[in-house]
């Protein structure tokens, strides 16, 4: 169900296969226009103004077709053929309040630098700081490389057609793309292209997690151990435990340093809390282990670091390593290919590959595969904008949910807890990639829902929302606070 991330030529081949099937370009354009119109309605209110900028090509036709779907909106269409002559018309249209601009100037066919007149037109649009919905690709952006062709529209949302284009996922394209969404149901035949980089869609999780049988008990859903929390960082232990609870494993035991035990324990009720001691035995008692959140203090004992290394190498129990504990992971393959998951953000990933954050961000897929290979073919959740999930070989999945308001302390702790809470359940251990993708998508969907409701939400709110969305629901609608 997930969508392949494709290049422009693959998109062209997909279109040719569609026309050969008997489907018409006009029908696909009509359906794309309907998708654009629906998204524009979600981004605006009745009575607000929408300006459509339509170029000469199919991209312009897509944008024009959106007009008939913009009920109860005041709509102006600017046909842009001569940017030098039309720039004054643009200025006039944007001189009064506009809720949304639909960008249909250029599509994925643009592969050469823009003329100075076009550069000036696009820069003038950007200067107005209007909220923009880009059709297929922000005008001026190369859909293969993600590079600007002299200038590119800065969109709040890009609604790309069929499947994501590889250039739209590049880190340098993010300021232009904004939030990337896909209009996949537009009448195209099944995509003939393949890719090992795939875009997660909610339908990937139909029937997941599976329904629980009636005659089961807490022992059926696993016992999770968490090692987290140190002096000054005790909140991470609490948040990771609460994130794990949202996955509903049967039991959770949190081990924390004795220096914070009396602060952590009163904040948790159904989670069992114990002070960690070097004599602790975890390998035979638990169905999954999480190590790392909040273990950043200087009083973290060396025995705990050695314990982490031995557990990684020798235990057959699924294990997730996060935060400070990532520095303790050995360059060794675990016994019998046991499930191992590491969850770095770009800075942590850079340390793991002995590079820089910029190098990681330049090619995130390559960085993920490099980290996985170095650390025993482990599963990697490379966090950040469009979080990646995968390992050294096979598919890498790109998360489609989430927003910049996840950039708060504690967000990653909640995610690592939720991930491990899923992996503790025997029924979910058979397909780690799906469980990881589900965790990442739900984490982002919860943030999208919160942002649609109000500004100023905090990580404690995220815990409450986590895990409540089902395939087919739309968690995201841009609210006033997000505009």
C-alpha cells in the first residue's frame, strides 16, 4: 500500500501506461483538480479569498479545475503567460487579504533555469508571505534534484500527484515544499515503478495491530523493561514509560537510577518502578527492553554502560536503544539476529557514523543504511522531518505524518517508549518494520491532531493523543494556530 518514491521519468512512464490503458488526460486532470479543491477547502473558511495562479501547462489545468470545487470561497484566477506583464496583476490580487494561493505555474517538467522575469514573479509572490498550496511541485523546484531553478515558490503545503517525487524529500527542498501530501487516487493505473524508498500511508496499517482475542490476559501482551532516568533528567523516564503505556503491553517495569527513584515512582501508577542495580537480570524476564531516555547525567554508572553492551551482544530479547545510550552500542552483531532498534536524531546519527549533521541530512537514506550496517544490521529510526525507518538492506519507509511542533524536549522519549511497548507484544514482533512504521506514524498523527485543535500544546498532551487514529481517519487539518 505504501507509495514508491519516484523520479520524473518514472512518473512519465506511469502516465504513458495510464493513457495506454484508455484513461484520458482530461479525466485525470479533473480528478487532480478535485483533490486540490478539497484540500484548499480544508485550508480555508467560507467567505475567504483564494487566488489561483495558472500556468500554460497541465499543472495550470490542474489548478484551474480546482475552482469548481471551492464552494463558498471568493476565487480569483490569474492566467500567467508573460510574468513581466502579469506581475502587476499579482501585486493587485495580493494587495488585499488572501487566505490561500494555489500554485499551478510549473509542474515536474521544469528542468532548466527560469528566466529573470519568472524569477522576479516568484520572488514577488514569496515576498507577500501568502499561504500557498502547491500543485504537484512548488513552481521553480526541480522534482528530481530538489534544487531551485533560480527561484521557487515557498509553499505551506505541496499536494503532489500519484506518488512523492524524489527531489521533494531532499533536505534542501523542505523550505519550498512545506508539508508534503499525496493525491494518489486520481485515476492513474497502478504504479509500474518500484523503489526501495517508500512513502507511508495510513492504509498500510489496516488490521494492525490485530484485534485481541477475548480469552487473553496481561501475560499475552508482553512484559517491557525500561532503563531510563538520571539526576536532572528524570522526566524522560516518566515520559518513555507513559509512551509505552499507550502501546498497551501487558506489563511495564521501569528501572531508574536510585538518585531519582523517589521522584519518578510517585508519577507512575500501573508501571512498576524499581531502582536499577548492577545485579539486575533482564534477559530472561522481559519480552523487550528499552535503554537510554534520560541517562545523560554524569552519575550514570559504568556498570550500566557495560550492561547495555552485553545485552546488545548476547540477549535474544528485542531491544531499543535511544538517546545517551546510543553512545554505548557496540559495533557487534547480536546473537541469532535478535531484533535491535536504534533511534537517533541527526546529531546522534552523525556521531554514530563519525560525520556531521549536515552530512546526515544531505543523504538521510544513505546515513540510515550506513548506521544499520555498522551496528549489526539493526533497525534504524532516523528521526527528524519525515522520519525514516529501515535498515542496511530492504525498504526504507518515509513517514508522512507529523509537524515542526514535535520539536520539544520529551518527544523522542515518548516515541521510544511507544515503539518498545509495541515490540514487547509477541504478536507484533514478527514484523518489526511494520511495528516501527506504525509507531512513527501514530506519533506524528497525534501531533497533527493536536496542532489542528490548538496552539501551545505540550508533550504531556501528545501522550494522551498517541495511538488513537485508525486508517481512513484524517488527523490533520490546518487550524488558525497553524496558519
